[in-house]
């Protein structure tokens, strides 16, 4: 049975789940969610896919799951990959996935959305500056952690990497300048060289040029 | 061996871990972190406890772990409690813990900090209003989900409850008016009636009156 992932290209949270599926070798296919035309707010989506109107949502036969970090855990249980190779490693992976959800992707996704996908009059420059300040602290933490390491936890790719990279390959500006953070830059390059890796706009349907 | 939790009363993220320990029946004790006098920024704390300067941190013999959601997972593995009673339940618990980290506690903690623990001139009212708007959407999601249910996942207390409640018992104003959200209110009451439950300022050392 082919796993379906409800997702769209602009969503870094979708990308985290799509990239985990893609690199896991599991059989999967994306199902396009027309977020920018309000599909996640329709009763059809809320009834059939996700009652909170979230994306991504994984559907594997009768089983449905949202939240990228939970989907990644499901993919790890099913494929045996990316969940950490020791018990201590397993907690470290979860720790970084939570850190990402708390400090990095949540802020990056919101800031990128405000700066690129909302009409200008809805974007308060103080809110953007405040978020960018918090994000800078998060980039610093990640950059320092990656000094002298290939991957965030242990010796190979884990969900920690697949979570933290969620918004960092996108071209739209939100204050992340990859060249400023050499260890993040090298790690993103390393991850992009993994067999099967694709850029979010190549891995999932939908991108800003569709609306241009 | 008594588990140690580095924590402080004002920290809702610490409370999530402390409450899980408290209700699990495991042997534990709090170790006070003097956050407001900068202890987490000292080299001693960063070297001995946590390199990112985080709290809470759990120490169980030689094992150390940060991020409240990861600590909760460790407590569940060790005690057999709060992690979900079925495989599907396990993913649902993780899903709500991630949702909380992404949408609820991260915003609530930051907004409460800005409004109560920072000098007024550092608080931008637009930032606070923006955060409160996002939080309102999160309260709505949680309130709707709890309609007709005793607990967030399944038939008993899980880490989903122990995560989402993290900031909701505190007296300091941050825009959460419990009376406005009847299902959240009833659930917080229900949780507070569990044997062993304590309010954050009773469960952990440190509270704002120490600095008054």
C-alpha cells in the first residue's frame, strides 16, 4: 500500500515529513493540498483529512497522522531509519526534533509566511524583527552544535536533521543567510548530497510561481 | 537513585517535566536553577548541566536530558505511564506534545515572559498582540478538542495533558482567561484533582515573590 502524504511545496513542515519518506525508501506519494486557496479550511478537508486543518497529514491505509515530528517517528518505526541507533540516541533525536518545533521551524515558518505570503499591510515590522532576533539565537545554537560534527545526532542522518532543515533550503527571504553560518551551510550541503534528496519545490507539488 | 530535575517555579516547560515526575510515582527531587540571576548563562551551568543553557534538565545517574517533551518520553519509558496505551495512542500523544511545543506553550511562555518578567520598555505591544492572536487560535483548538472528552488522548492522563497544561495554571496575566474556555477549564480542574498534583509554585522552588 502506497503511503499518501497531504502536503504542499511551500510548507517546510510538510517538507520534513516528505524528505523523511523520500530518504527512507518507503513507497509514498504526495497529495497536493491547495493551502493558499483555503483547502485546509474547507469542511471536506477537516472531515476527511484533518480536523485541525493541518498539513502535512500522512495516510497509510486506515491510519492517519499529523504533525511532522509524529509522522517522522512513524516513518522511523516502519523503516527502521532516522530514529537513532541507541536508546540514548533515540532521546537525543526527540530532543532536537522538539527543539526545532519550539525554537527554529515554528519561528522560521511564521516569519517566512509573514514576509513572503501575506499582503504587506498585514505584516508588522516589529513582529518580524522580534522573530528574527529569536531565530538568530536558534541559528547560533545549531551552528555551534554542528561545529566538528557531520550530523546533529550520532554518525548519520536522523529525524533531528530532517526536522531542523525544514525551512532552510527555501529561496524566499526571511532573514536566514546561509553564508553567515558556516557549519549549518556545510551540513545543509552534506544533507543535499544524500541519495534521493530533493529540494522542497522538487519533492512536493505547489510553489510560489503557480500563483505568479 | 533519586532522579534530579533542574528547574524553577516560573518555568512552564519545567513544570511539564516536574508534573510528569510527580504523578509517575518515580523518586525525584527538584534542583533549583536561579534563572533570573543568570545561572543558565554561566559557564558552570553550561558545562555541568546543559550546553544550551536550557531548563528543565533531567539527571538520572549518568544520564542527562533536556527538552520537556523528551524528558516526558523518558519518564514514560521508565514508569510505563502517560505515553499512551496503544500504538496509535502513542503517536497521538506525541502529536499533541509536538502541537503544544509548536503552537501553545512556546507562544504562551514567551508572551508571559514579555508581559511579566521583562522591563516594560523591552516589550513591544504589537509583538504581544500578535502572539495573543496566535494563542487564541491555539486555545480554540484545544477547547474544541476537549469538548466531550476527559483527556486529550484516550481515557487517562498522558503526556499530551502534561504538556498542554504547562503554562495554564500560572497566575501572571498573558491573555489566557480560563473562564472563556469552558472545556479547557474543566480539564484543568480534572487534572488538578489527580492524586499528587501540585501547582507549579508548590511543586518547584522559585516564584516571583522571591524577587519582590
